[in-house]
């Protein structure tokens, strides 16, 4: 079935091994606040396709996770920069992807940017204790 296929690279050799498992692991790490680990997990998908449109999606999600590493450490400036960069990459990808809810990821970046702006450097880290960001697979 079309919705059950794994994400693929543009490499004629075929699909990226275990891509669906990487995405599930990325979401599990991200949703449990292990943003650095989420970033690491997704690099496995990104590296082989980094110069393709699909690579831009993975890089955008990596940057989104990295933004929250900075939030955890109370660094609003780098967090805001990465949220903006991630959002721009994800917007370029378009509205539909079979394995990533791009509009929800973009909305997450938008909402956290608005929340972080104007907060002092140290106060940013406290925000995660009140509300942890979540990413979910798209509705099929």
C-alpha cells in the first residue's frame, strides 16, 4: 500500500535502510524531551540525502530538535535562530509528506518562537517544564 512505504532517498540503490524506524525513534526521543538524541537519530536519514529536497526535510527536523536543546539550556538566541531556520526549510518542502506532518512541525516552530521572544536567557529553559513540544506522524 502507498501509505506503508518507507521514506526513500533519490539514490537509485533504493530506500534508506530502516527509515521508518529512524523516524519513529526520532519522534520518541523528541516527544520525551531527549532532543539531542532526536537530532542524532535523524542524521542517519539526512546524511545520504542531504543534497536533495527530502534532505531538506530531515535537516529542518534536525534543526527543530537542536532548537529545543538550546531551550533546555536556557539559550533563547540560538533557539530562536534554529526555530526560524527549521521553519524555513520545512516550509520549502511543501504541505504534504507521507511520513512527516510538516504543517504541525511548522506550527510548533511558530508557537515556540512566539513564546520564546522576549523571555530572558535563563527563563527559556523553564518553559519546557510547563509544556513539552510534541511531534506526531501525519494522519493517514
